[in-house]
């Protein structure tokens, strides 16, 4: 348990950023059981579980497999092995006598049957509380099957989902990244860090990099293969998409391997334009003042012009109806600020946004983009959201899984942008999808129907 406490303290340490020039440590970890999202095991599965050609084995009760496989919409362009739920399926006998033998047998059997690139073994509350030596079992099994067997120690009682995200990233840093070398490298190799290819959003971005002449060396971890994560340390730049989860990983890679990083967003045209330019600028710095760097920046500007011209045509059917509509944004992380600019691209106005799961730097961005009249909300409970919806007369609520029911109570349109969604909103193509989804939500005839008074409330006399 002492080692676990050391890991928790390390993952709670705030990294250096523009808003925080010193490393600060929060010695007060999140309290287990409080309303702060799902458990650390769930968070670790978000960070690590999107590696598609690996087995993700849950050492515990079969019920612990529900959240990771039912709710995370990370898609794969290749292997579907990560979508298979593997569990040791704890019984009462395992709780009394331990589950180490069962775990060893499960690892060996799964490796022989499915031939994965690696096996990640996740601790849960049950296996951690009874004291199973999971790490030793993983080491023993690794010698038997001759493939990586990696222990992810993030049982649910440790704290919050965000803590689990960070523990998962620490596992990748210490046990995966840097363990293999790519066949070749180029001056244009980058990593995408903190993206999980929800609804296939990464696939909207990769063609843009190809047109720029940039190679995505590793995706961490949406639609990733185990091997590419192993040689992520050879990239020339890390592009961080979710600061709250991935900034520590980028900072550690900068310290260990000298890889610079930038914090960006793929949501909205303005964000994406800046992102592509910033990537080109950072790579040009490493290339030096020469024709290669100039060509990269020229290709980038040409691509941005072409994509924005096509985007104007694609958005034209929606802009007139969306213009001036007021949004309350209740989400977290990078979406809290980047969707504000995306809404502005559509002529809409975000009148309030929540600050959950955001860093101090992201909160500063939210305040800046909202303007003087915008509201930054710390209280995200349904009563608080209902109060703001009433006061602000918002036209639509953009939210995650929880507060969509708050919109139903208010009988106003909502758009669910949680992990379970089936629509990709990233990239230029994603902005068109976002506009279409917002238009369909706002102008669905159902809202006119449910806001009418009931027939028995009308002052009409009916004859029997």
C-alpha cells in the first residue's frame, strides 16, 4: 500500500505549464465514493484500454467489466481484440483463498488462444483488498508466454476517474513507451496524446496531417497498436488534446526524451486552423530556417485555405437557422473551452460553461472565450443547471451523459457529447456534423409538442 500511496502522490502532482510555473503537489487526494465521476479502474481503462491489439484482462468480479466495454466509444481501424471483455470472474472462493492461480491460468490461456501484442492486467477493488500479488503473477506469466504482461494498479477505492487516467498514463510511460524502436524516423513525426478516437474522430484528422506531409508516429491511445506506443519516444513533437489527463505524460516525455509539446484542440475551424499552424511552426523550429520548413508552412496554409473554403459551402444550409442561438455548455476537459470557439464558428453563443475536469489554464481560456457576460459554473448539479437554464433562457444544452435528463426536465433541446456518442465532431468534417446535429436537435418538432399545454388544461368545454 505504501507504493500505491507514492504513485497516487506522484499522479496528483501538478506539472509545469503557462499558468503554473512551479510543480505543486496536492496532498489531498480525491475522496472515494464522492460524486466525481467513475472509479480509477474506469479511468485507467480509458487511457490504456484503447490499445486495440492488446488483451485487457480485469482481475476481479465480472461486473467490473461493464463500464469499460459498454460506455467507451473508442473505435479501431484494425484489430478488435480490445473490444473483447476478459475477466478472471472472481467467485467467493477466490475472495477467501486468493485469485493468483486463477489469474496466471487466465493470462496463459488468453495468450495462447488470441496471440495478443501484449496483455494489460487491471486490479479491481476485490483483488486489491484481498492482497493478491498481481505484479509477481504478471512477471511469472511473462516468462511463460514471452509477450509483455503489464500490471495496471488502479482499483476503484483509490479515488476518482481522473486519478485512474493518470495512473494509466504512468503505466504507459514506465512500461511501454521507449521499449522498442521504429524502423525509421522523419523530421515530421508527431504523437497525438490524450485522444481516444471516440466515434472515429481521429480519422477526421489523420488525412489532414497526411496532406501536410506529417506522420503520426503514435496515437496515445485512440486506435493505437501496442508497438506504436512503444516507440512514441522518437517523435519530434507531442500534440496534447486533453490537458487535464495528458499534460503530465507530455511533461514527463519532455524531461526524459526532450520532446516538446503543445496543447491544442481539434474542435471547430478556428481551433483546428491554429492547431495546424502551431504544429507546422513547432516542427519548422526543429528543422531550422531552410526550404523544407518553408515548404511545410506553405503546404499548411494552402490546406487551411482549401478546407475552410469547402467548409463554408458545407455549413451554408445550417448557419442561418443556428445564428444567435444560445448554448449552455456542461461538459469537461478540453471540450469546455474548445466547443465555445466551435459554437462561434456556427454563429452561436455560449452563455455559460461548467469548469469540471479542467486545469487552471483551461479555466482561463473559458473565461476569455465566454467574454464579460459569460458565466463560468463550478456547481454542475441538476438543480444548479436548471436554475441557470431558467435565468439565461438558453436554447440548447450541450452536455455529457448526466445532465441530458436536466434538459428533458426543462423541455429544451440537448446534444449529448459523451463517450457513448456515435458522431465525430472533430476536424472540419466534424464541425459540419456538429452543425447538423445541433440543427436537428433545435428544430425537432417534438419540442413544440411537449411545450404545449395539455388538452385538459385548455379552457375548452367538451360535450360528452
